[in-house]
C-alpha cells in the first residue's frame, strides 16, 4: 500500500478511476459503470437499458466500463482480467463482452468471452473500434461512440453487421439513429405492455396505457419497473433496484482488440 | 470388554482415519494435477493459434516483390522449429517447459522483426488482408499471455501442495513430481507491440 498517500490527495470517488482498483473493488450490479464520468446519467440509463434488453433476450451480457486510466497496464490484458473476475456472460456459454474506455489514456478495448470468439473475431472487433467508435471518441462524443459500438457488436452477433463504417459523416447518420430510436421505442412499448398486463391481472390495477407510462417515465427510464420476468445469472438472483441480475459466470481468454484516439 | 478387544478396536479406528486421510489427500492431488493438464491444453492451443496464422501472414507479405526474403525465411524456420516441439501434458517437467518456451519465444522475436520490417512498406501496411492478420496476431499474443498466466498459477498451486508436509509424503510415495512453469521472457515482459 505504498500508494496510500495518493488517496489523500485525490478526492474521494476517484478510486475506481484506475482500472487496477476495479480488481479489488466490489463487482457492480449493473452493465454500464461510468467511473470516469464521461456520460450523463440519462445516457448511462439509456445504454444500460439497451444492453439489458439484449441480455434479457439472448443471455449475452455486454458490459461497458469507463475509467480514467489503466494505470500503465496493457488495456487488453487488464480488460480481460476484469471481465474474467466479474464473470460477465453465462457460465458454460462464456458469452460475455466488456467494452472498457480509459478516457484520460484515450484508449478503448473490447474483450469477448470464449463463447463469442467464433462470431466476434479480433479483426471484426478492431474494425468496429476503428470505424464506428473512434470517429465519435475523437470528438469527445463518448455516448454515441459507445452506442454505435454496442449496436455494432449486437449486429455482428445477430449476423447483420455490414462493416460499413463512417456513419459519422453525411446525413445518413441522423436517419439511422432515428431508426434505432424507433426500434427502441417499440421495444419499450412491448416491455411495458407486457409488464402492465402482469401487474393488472395480479393487483387489479395499473391497467394504464403503455404510452402513458412511456411519457410519464421520461421516455426511457424504466428502473424499478419490472423486468423480473427475465432474469439471468447467479441462479436468478434479482436486485431490488430493477433489472440486472448480476454477471453469470462467463470466462475470458484474451479475444478482442483495442484502439486509441 | 476385554483389554485386547479395546486395543483392537482402537487400532482399527486409527487405521480407518489414516486411510481416509490418505485417500482424500491423494484425490486432492489428482484434481490439482488434472487442473494443470487442462491449463496446459489452453496454453498449447493459444500457441497453436499463432502458428496457424503464420502461413497466411507469410503469403500476404510475400506478394510484395522486394520484401526482405531473409526476414520471411526466419519466421518460417522459427515456426517449424516451434511446432516441432510438443510437450506431453503428462510430462510437464521443468526441462520440457523451458524447451517449449525457448522455441516459442524465438518465433515471437522472428515475428516482431517481420512486423518492424513491414513499417517500411506503406502499401503492405494498408493491405486489408494484412490488417486483418495483424489484429488477429495481436489478439493471439494477448491470449498467449493470459493462458500462460493461468497455467503458472495452477502450477504454483500444484508445486507448493506436493512439497508441503504432510502431503509431500503421499506425493513422493505415488510419484507426483514437480512441474515447470513459464519464466518471464527476457525483454518481453510486456505483450509485443503490434500497433497500427
């Protein structure tokens, strides 16, 4: 503990800004952990819900972590180490994926579990980083970088990724994002209507239009509103705060790639 | 109860306890032994993955007419030497591991020389095929590093168990031998830099 003096100098809350500290810190009970505070709370919730939806439908857990620095470590190795420690993905399927951003180092790494290696090859990951994520990161737009990055990974795993980078330039980017928004809203409506039916039959109340819920909840904040029909990981342990049931036991072996901007 | 009966029962009791302990300790050692074998398989497959990428890499690079022939030959030779040395998982002796590591790190340095040379060929550096191979190679080096670390951890666990009293009595009686692990390569404590 020869670094103890640093703890006195840096403000509290910066502990987790070094990726090394994450190895000894408690495992977060959510998919998106913005330790270096480069996302707004709304953006964090948006990404969390996107990834939670995906984890609930496919059991593949994609997690995003932002830190300030890797503390001098190779970002690929520390990311794989953290992902293996947290056991992202399901046991026996090893279908986890961790996107790590070191914002001060200006580095990003995507590491995937053994089970995703046949689909998400290192080259594909490298392409996603270079052509999808980094153009946004270069403009300090971390949210959109992470959003297209996560969506590209999902597209690859669904078999629909076409490797057309450069979405940043031109008017098509707006259209595509709008399309994604529509899809997301449809997803939310489906979820809400499902949940409201369950709630209604049980309690005899809450038979409210899903659309009303959508508006009243500010569009996409759905924390604490159910999801408990899904549930993966650690034998169905649910957190009281809402959806995420914890990482499920996946293992990692160094598959993935990194890039810097 | 007669005194001799008491003695007999006590001896049987002690014998049962001892045999039970021996069986449990033996089975524990077998588990550790199997674990190191499993980790070794992972190490080998990570290295095999690297070896499998090389023919493609060589073919891609060869296409560039004036590319240094001796650099390529160096990689090809180092590869055949490295793939020639295999280690039986049932004989992970320190010597076997050292030989394996020596051959593999030769291949590693031949590869880094190749990648350094490539820096002088802008066309090659922009070649899609090459970029693909380069990122696969980078990922493979990470895999090797990770599997090696895990193998070493399992070996340290095994080695310290078979040398500690009292399990060392069982280990020596049933022929559990010390196994070798990877030393840090000289000058390659970090993953080789395969940067774009």
